[in-house]
């Protein structure tokens, strides 16, 4: 076959050459060129087929990979939502001082709008008037109770709430209302993005229409990409002379935010289009729209970015997304293109112009009526007060994280959107932060020794608890969290100094095996003595380098006398003192050495706060709590922190110790508290460690205990006592927290009686005694004799004697002074 072909081709060439000699060469060359090109064409065709096939395979693989990426995101958790921490809710009831409570500030932080017309308040509106406050409270869900949305009138008498009336119930008087808890912080991952995911059914239709009008009016009909939108947007923008519309569809924007980098390249744009088509092919329009509305970036709160319409509604308007009006919806939709340039906080004029543009587009597209458009366009910007993340809560948030159940690890806190309802009182937290920061600055200004130079700065911490429940109300672990995240209230063990002494006196007052070692009428010996210890001979001395001889128990603690306290400790026993400290709440290691009586032990401020809180609560120790409830994003309670308490000390002994500590404030080392004008029941104890390296004051009222520590992280002599270092900071805190007037009293429990005693002898003072002072005693511990001038008794019913003494003294007083006492005894 091959041979015949060769011969034929040869013949054809010969014949041709004979008949047309002039054209033969050209025809032969063209034929040869065609013969040579056929293999090239075949190669090109084969290459094209192979390349097409290869490209198709590559494209198929690429699309498969993109499909896997899309499915992994859409069929798993769409968002990593940081868990949010809330403060305890504000409770309003009769008797509350609204100025002291900073009610106006609370409304402002919650995003309430101050309105001029009380009769037309929308939820989240408040009207201040002379003698009353009218507020339309927002509904909210709290694990403790659900609060409905309602209009209330808060009647005032001066600064105090006189009554609260429910205007939606015909003005019916109600006992109390709760304001929704304020958010105080979140547990973020690597990216500080905050969102409040919402279901599509919660989003008002006019907000959806506003977004579609300005961002993607053919969203419901296109398949993910819209070529006509690109051309139409370009023409609209050119015609208007401004950027009114973007070219990407909502689906493309979602894909870009979910999966892609912001770079502007053809390859990225191609990938965006492919993934948009995949998303549209796999998922329904409502699911895509819901994802978009929860993902879109809408502004900035400090370092935290605001994502999604749910979070933006809270941020800009102080209300849930379902409550947004048409004008609010248009404003939010207008922010999508450029939240910074159209921020109503920073650029209100630009924000309004952009809002009105969105309203105009909605009207042109037939999404709103003429009347609705006119009314919304005429309305002013109605935005909430600008809020920032409270910076002063970060020590508390760190401590809270360590108190949560182990199942809520760092990863869970950063992505599961938990709602953590804490015990934090945000007002007290702000007061404590300011008191510490300003107090330390004032100390540095007054005392050169507290300004050593270099990197060292004097530090301090403040922690406040509710005694009966153990709720941590405020925690400031240092003067500046940005400079140091080390929490000195929880993590620093510092020498307790004289703040430990109350445990010695409690041990002496406690009757565990028979009679107590002391009563409040006992006398102690404050004269020189020495002890032999493992380290050698130790001779305790007083801070003033003097000895005071025979002193009463009250005077010994009020003046913080070291020698008298060590003598008492020797009689009580260090093991008993350690036992008392343990039961009251001290967990740090305690060595049974004589110097323990003077606070030679390193403890945390939290431990001392808990111990003093145990005394304030009548001897019941409550474990410190940082949160009440943990709920999932839907509000379902996942965990609850139950109050854990147990009796650590009998109520009578606890009351006697509190009475001693009241004297420290009234007449002792903390008398600056009374000098500052603080009235009402206050007790506490100063503490200055050896060489003045640590300064303490732990003070309390019936409802609040606060511990303050001051010192350097690297201990050094501050050359000042606690009364001049810690007490002023504590005073700043208490005065602002309570207004300087504390109601109530430390009430004596059953088993406590008050008798008049002779302060010189500690005996019962009858009418013949020249001097008398009232004193408290536990049952069975009263003095068994009277003062020398009043005779004495041993037998008889002491209870009858108490009653007789009381009635006799009452009659004597009515007859007038000491002369009346004598005459009364004679007759």
C-alpha cells in the first residue's frame, strides 16, 4: 500500500512536469506545505483536546475543592461568637438614691435615649422631669426572672425613689423593677469581632428591604452573580457623581467575607464568582441572607469590630434588631458600604445623607410608600448614647474565667457565644478603679518615698464582697491593667501584718473548751517580755516603741498593741489561732510561730476579705462567687453558681469581734474614717507589716466588705503606716459607694447581753461605782463581781442581776448623773 502510493505520487509529479512545466514547481511546493502543516494541525488539535481535557479536570478539581470549603463552613458553626459577660442587673425600688446610684449614667450606658415627650416613649426611651422619671423599659430575659417591656413612672422625693408605678397597668404601684444587665466585656479569640447572631425571622422586613435596595436589588432572582448589576451600578455611580451602588451581589460579598482575602486580582474575583455560584446552588436564599446579615461589618467600638445587624442594632440604637424602625433600618443599611465614613457618632451629617439615599432607593424600587418615605426622611437621627467597652473590668474578667466550670475552656469561651451573668456591680467597680488610681497618685504626690524612680511604681488592689452571699462586687487587681495584668488581689501573697490580729482576739473570745480566755472587759499586759524561738530570743515591741502596762482588750486592738497581742496569743495558742484563721477563710500556709500573732504570714487580699466578711455575716463563711449563671445564646441556663456557705464561728463570738473592730474605726488606728464624716455601722482593721512593706485596711458594713492593699511588687519600706496609705483609698471607695451614710446596725444575736461595767476593774458597775461604760458579753461570761465601790456578789441568778442592774441604772439616770446613782443606791 505504501509502495503504490509512492509510485502514484511519482507519476503524478512526472505528468505534471511534462504538461505544465512553468507551474509545476509552485504546485509542488504548496502541496508539500499542506502536507507538512497537516501533522501540525493534528498536533494542535490533539493538544487543544488534551489541554481542554486537562483544564476541565483541573477546573473540576478546583470546583470540588471550593465546594468542600463552602460546605465545611455552611454546614458547621457559621460564626465564632465570643462569650459575653454581664454585670448584675440594677434594681430600682423605694428608698434608692438615684443620684448615688447614678441612674442617669446607667440608662446612658444601656443606650436609653432621653426624650422630651413622656407620653410617646418607645422602648428604650426615658424622660427626666422634676419629681419623676418616666421610662419605657425594654424587655429582657435573665436566668433569675424575665422582665416585660413596660412604661413606668418613678416618683422621687428629693433624690430618693418614693414609689414606682406601672403606667401600662393603670398606674398600679409595684415594689421593684430591674434594668437589663449591662455588658462588661467579652472573651475574644485572635480577632476582636463582636456579634449577636439573629434568626432571619427576627429581622424586620423593612431592614431586609433597605439592605437589598442599596446592596443587591435582584438578590431574590439571580444565581449568585449579576452581570447586569455590575453594568447598572457603574452607570448609576457615574450618573450620580458618587458611589451609590456596588457591583458585587450579596452572595459575592458573603463569600468574600467568609473565605477570601481583600486583594483585588482577577484570580480572586474568578474564585469569588465560582464560590458564589456554589453557595447559591447548594443553599436557599433565606439561609444566605441570614448568614449575610449576621456577618456584615458595621462599625467599630474601640478595638472591637461590630459585625451583624443584631450587634449593630444594640450599638447604634440601644435596642434589639426586631425593634428597629424604618429610619433606623435605612441608617444601618447605609453603613454597609463604609461604616467609618457614615458613622452617626463621628459623621452625623454624612450618616443622615446616606440614610436618606437608602430611603430614596427603597421608594424608587417600590419597597415603601410615599407616606412612609416622607415620615422616615423627616425624622432626625435617633441614636443611643455612644458606649465603650468598660476597661476597668478586665481584672474581674480574668478572675471570672478561672472560676467557671472546666467545661468552659478558652476555646469554648471564644466561640460559643455564652452569656455569663456575673456578680459584678459595675458602679462599684468603677468607683473602686477610680479610688485606687487617684488614691495612689495622691500618695505619690504627697510622699517622695513612694516615688523611687525607674520602672517601680507603687501598686495596690481593691476587692469588695457582699458578706452574706460571697458575691464579688468589685475587683481591681492593680493600678493599670495595660501595664500589668498581675492580679494582686488574687495572685499576690503579702505579709498580713496587724490585719491578722483580729484572729488572735477571736480565738481568745471563743469558748471552745470551757470559758473563753478573754471577754471584752478583760485586761491585757503590755509590758516587755521575751520569747525563745528556733531563730533565737525574740522581744516583741510596739509600733510607737512604748509599753502601756495594763490595758483593756479594746484598747489593745484599737491601738494595735503588739506586746499585749503576743501575750494573748501565747495564752490562746498558735494552733488555735491558725484554726480560727482557717475557718474564717484563710487558705495560705500559716506557720505556728510566735510572730504569727503579729501577722507574720503571707496571705492574699481575697482571703482577708473573705475572713472579715465571715465576721460581718455573723460567723457564716460564704465562698467567694464571681458569677450566678451561664446561658447559651438562646438563653437556656447551662450552669448555675450556687451559694456555698457554712458556719465557721458562733454568732455571739462573731458579734463580739465585730464590736471590737468597730472600736478600731471609732477610736483607733482607723479613726480617720469617722473624721471623714462616715456615719453608721463601720468596722475594720488596719495592717502594717514589718518595715512598712505592706499596708492594709479591711473594713466592712453590714452589707459590704472591702479590702485594700498598698505596696510595691518588689517589697520595699514605704516609711508610712497603713492608716496613711490604705485607709485613704478605702475611704475614697466607701464614701462614693455609700454616700457616707450607712443604714442599719450590727445587731447583737441571741445570747449577747449588754451590761454597764467599771472600765478600771472590768467588773459590773452598780450605782455606787464612780464610772461605767456599756459592754457586751456572751451568756455565761459576764463578770461575777461588782466594782470595789459597789460591793460584790458570787451567788444568785446572774440573769436576774442583769435585769436588776438595768432597771436600777435606768432609774438612776432619771434622777440625774452620778449623784442620782448614789442617791438611788441609798434609797
